[in-house]
């Protein structure tokens, strides 16, 4: 009897496995993939995000509704998050209590179809961000 390895390509769609794991902030599959991840320069990450970001957000939103992967906040967030009191931060990347990810995505109309109904209550709560 043979055992079949689970084919993860369908999980990531058209995004290559190692690219998907990198952009989804998942651990590399092995040493070779770890080395490849280390070699991805910031400009290369932006290019990978531009090529595969939409698919990555769809995968992420299915797994973690009301949130986005860490790289999305650096590469694709259209505007900075507001502080929990509704004011903009005094300077970029200021530590503080910020609006929850779900509140941000909802305010900007960035939730995917059907995502709102699956968002856990915690994703709406303000987030203490220490940068």
C-alpha cells in the first residue's frame, strides 16, 4: 500500500509553495527553502507581493478572517492605522493602542466577500502595537 503526500499546491492555488509560505509568514519547508527565504531582499519581497499578494490575502482571510499577514501591512496597506481614539498617530510607526485589524479593514472597505461574518470578536478590539 502506498501513501500519498498531501498536495498543497491546491491550498496555495497558482502561488509557488515557497513563495506562499514566505508571504504568509509560515515556516520554511526545509534548509534549502530557509536559505532562499533569507536571500529575499526587501525589493524582491515587494515584487513577490505585487505578483501574488491578491492570492495570498485570499488564503490568509480564509484562515484568519479580519486580519492580514504581516507583509501586507508593510507592502499593501493603503493608509496607516488610526489610534484607538480615532486620531492618526503623531509620527509613523509610533507605539500605542491602535484600531483593531478588522475595524481598519472594514473602515476602508477591504474585507473580502463573506469575511465579515467569520471575524472573531478579538479581531475588532484595539491592538497595542510596540514597534
